[in-house]
C-alpha cells in the first residue's frame, strides 16, 4: 500500500475515528485503525467492538492495499506535522511496517494484519429514515445530560429513541433519566420512521454522534434493528450496538396535576442558582426555593456555617411554598432553556416538578425535589 494525502484532510478523518479507540486495550488489534487504500480514497475504520466509525477521504493512491496502524500514535504524528504539507504513507509488507514521510520527517510504525481486524456488520438494519443534523443534534443535546452513569442500572445508560403520539401527531421522541431528573424531547416523526422499534442508544455512541455532527448541517441517514443502529452522513458512518434492556415506563413519573405555575427568565435564574449554590454543601448541593407572590428567594447553607440568599423576580401567584433541589441538577435543566421564558409547574414541596422551555414546546423536563 502506498499513497499521498494532504495532512489536514488526513488529520480531520483521524480525529473522527480514533476517538472510539480506548487508550488501554487488552486486545492489541483494537488499539489500531484499519486503513484501506482503493478507488482514489483512503478508508479509515476504528472500533471498540461496541462502536465502529468508518470514514473515507480523497487520496492519491499509488498502490492499493490495507493494513492496521496504531491509532493514537498515528494521530499524534500527523497532528504534529506542518499544516498544508503532503504526507506519504508507504506500507512494506515484507517488513510489517508502515513508513510515514513528510518533508524531512520520517516515521516507521509496526503494523498488524488486516485479517485480525473485527468488522461490525451493518447489512441487517431493516428500519431506515433520514433526519436533519440540526434536529438530531437538538434531540441529543437536550437529553444526554440526564443519562445515568450508574452501571448497575445499565438500561438507563443511554437515550431511549422511540416513536410516540402527542395529541394525535406522530413524534420521534428522545428520553433520558437517571432517577433524579428526566429529559423528554420530541420532533415530528420523519418520513419512513413509522414502525421502528424503541431502542436505547448507549452514552458513548450518543457522544460520538454529537461530536461528529456538531459542525454539520446535512441530512443524517439512520438505520436500525433491535440490536444495532447506524448514522450515516457525508463520507462518515458510525455503527453501534444498542443496550439490550427495557427502558422503564417513564410516563409514570411525569406528573399531570401540577397546577402551581412559576414563570421567569431562565438565564437570570440559572445565574442566581449558580451564585447561591457556591456555598452549598459539596455532598448534597442543596438549594432552597421560597416562593411568594411574584418573588423567589434562593438560599443555601454550607457545612462551614456559610450561607447565601438571593431574590429573583418572577411571575407567580399560587401561594407561598418552599421546595429544595440539588443545585447541579437544577442548573443542568435550566441550561437547556433556549428562550428567555422558563416555566416551572409545581404540585407541592415533595412532588416532582415539571420544567418547560417557553421557546420549545417539544422539550419537557422533570426534576425530583429534595429535603433541605
């Protein structure tokens, strides 16, 4: 295998694929990227056996071939080469090494054979639909903060993507919860998505998809089965196994009798919460909201006898009430509010609170209170 490629193009693709490769691997081949040079392009593939990313980039191919190369080492070498330079990759099978030439720089890396590299099959994914990158980014961005990190409840370690019905309108809905807070975001169901099974997309795959589409504004093709999902856009394909478990009936924890409504500026409120929570006890991060007519008083007490209070004007006239929250969870949710108007719906100090975004009817958040 021998080819020449522009350094920035190679670096961009390497950056995309090498991130799934774990730094510590007990299986040597999983520390490598598969390089395939053919038909005027260089294909790069990386996998950790649960996720695989494949990307193609244009290259000047002198000799077609395939080999696997240490992922992070190759990325670090290309990253440190001069911008705008041409890079030559030359694999010599007799030596089992790949030579990297760029200007006066020359590197040699030991390789492992292509046949040892595991391939994730993607041809048995019967459900296929297309969604814009911006809509997919919204679904992921506004829910992933609530993904559980508790490994024993593995079925909560991802985003539950499924179809739903909202007032007679078919929706594609993304839900995540860790038992303390819940995020539910929906969008009109894309064409051809009817009949798709509900699937739990793992946290790592969620983060990789978001990273890959973050600066794109093109259509994303999604294909899935009961066990795998793939996201295809441009010359990039990400395939992931799904979490094999049953997502809980989240509708049961969304209250429908919360009749005490509070409206305020979400960004100003978040800043006030952030300030007051500075003194909160590190373990509980507790903050108390005291509600009265058109006024909220935020307060927190620290372990070292420190305290803080701040008053925030708001629209509220449902009687005096005090309720406590974990300030981090409260900030996570208020951080998702895009518009100026945040709407809180309370029942009482011991019941779950609903938070809505005045600028996004398709987003709903639930936050469990805590004793303060």
